[in-house]
């Protein structure tokens, strides 16, 4: 656990979350809650479990492999997304399974689901059913198009990137749209879901009652796309797709070096003059085409061509050195493997090592931490993981719900667990 002090607790300790989510978007929301200290109980179907269990690659006795070879090989997707969560198995399509779930909801503070809109209600485990047994419940639905949508169908990250306009903003003019390399919709929507959950918990402190929190992946990503003034730029004749640079802020973006790429920001006058000095062309600051911000934007194509003509002749490290000497913001474009071991993020546990519970690895496997620091609290994950489906059935059913051995045995015999 990431602790600033051994005596510090985590902010959400004492809260219990019932996690009905699967794949990525929902499990990332509950992962954040787990890392902030909530007790997360992950509910999976008895047969098959979370879809992420079948995601390649796998980690096991043979190291990292593409195809599962042994029963105890674990998908790295599951290994990373299920950290810090207790696992129970429930057949929610059975009356007995629904009854057990509602017993869990009666004891919980939060339920999170990311079924297709309407599915939780059809199963009898939606907000109204949970509110009936626990008026204080905060019930969060994370879906592709919102809980009120009945026609949108299933949504995957690439579908949301396409519909939101985000995909069209990436790429060169006249070329195909570019899928953003990380599953941005799957990661952004759960952050808004957690914000909504915590806001509802805060309101519950005042009102004593819970509520339904409804977040759509399309709405979350489109709200980010909408931060830019696309219509205004079109009216002004400014291109909406400019590839590696943002021409309305020129010079701003990614430029080619002899052995790689650098990101450069030289928007304001002192930065632009610093860039020109680093290029060995200080006279550009007096050129009417580049002498002020509006002129640089109006002549962005020519200015960027001049920058690339300079940077392409030098190694990345030299371009960085020259620009840093002029106090111009610059950074090499790194491979994710290099970025994840940056000492700054490692020290703050914003990335963390991930391990198979039984086997070691000769590879530094890293995954997401909790990128929030508190002055009076800690973050981190409980040392639990549902390796097998229903890993913690007996522990949760006995300790949280008070079920006896006979009832647990009957549930197992009926195939409910």
C-alpha cells in the first residue's frame, strides 16, 4: 500500500462497493475506488466470469505468453483491473442469485454497473431494486449512451471515439482519422463516474439518502471534444485536423528529429524568441510573418516547416538541450515502456509493479496506480485478488451477510455461486 505514514488511512475506508462491472470502463472505476480505500466486492458470473479474464497476454509459470497454457495463467488485464478487490460469483439470472445480491446491496454504500442500458433493471438488480432494500445506496450506471438510452446498443471504446468526433481530430489533413492509442473513452468515463459517486456520497451526508448516478461514455468523451471551438475555427477558415501540431497555437506540437521526435511549446513571445535563438535564427523574431502570436498562427505552415528543417538535422537529445537552455518547454516523445519507469511517477506510485500471486517475472511489469496525493491520507490496494471466480465467496457471505455453512452449501449445490 502506498502510505505517506503508517498511521494514515485511505480516504474511502469504511465504504463498501458492490462491483457488477466487466471489461475495462467499469472495472477501472471500481479500481479507483479500491485504491482510495473502499472495500470492493466484484461480482462475476459463476461460469466464465469477467470478459477480461480471457484477454491476452497472460502471466504465469512460463512468463508472459500470448496463449494461455496452464490453468493458473492469469490475464494481465484481469491481474491489473481486479487488484484490491474481493471476488464473489453469483448467477444474477436466478432468483437465489438476485436475493443474495440484494442482501449485499442492503449492506453496501455503492453499487457500480456497466451493463447495456436497461439490463440491470431487467435482471432485477437495478437502482429501484437496490433502493428498496437500502435507501442510502448510491447506484452508478456507466454505459455507452446513458441509462435512459434504449436503442444505442453496446459501445466499445473505438465506437465512442468515432461517434464523439475525437477520432476525426487526430491525424493529418487529407488522411484517414486516427484511433487514439489508449482506450480514452474507456478510461475517461469511469473517472467521471467516480466523481459522480463521490458527489452523491457527499450529498448523502446532508440528506441521508442515496441516488442514481448515470454516466455515458459518449457524453464523457464528447464533453472533452467540445472544449475546442470547432464551429468558430471552421468559420475562421482554420483547419480542424492539423496532425502533429496545433496550428492555432503555433508553434505548438511535435517536431521531427534525426532519431526521434520532440514536443515543443513556444506559444508566447519569450518562448518563441527562445525557440528562434535555439534554432540559430534569432532574426525570425523580427520577421513580420512570425513577429507576434497572431502572425505566427496565420503563417503556421511555413513556421512549422522551418522548425522541422532545423530539428531534423539534430539528434533528439541535442534539440532538447538547446531548447532547455533557452527555457523553452520541450520533451522527447517516449515509448510507453520508458514513460512508465520515469522516477517521478514511480516514486509517487502513479505506476506500480504488478505480480502474479504465485510466480515471479524477469520483466518489469507495470500498471496504473492512483495518481492522487493526499497530505493526510494514503492510497493503495488491499492485498486481495479474485484469481479464481468466486475466490472470496465464503468469506464475504459469512462475514458480511452472516450466512451459515448450510446456506452457502445450498447455494453452491444450486449453481447460484
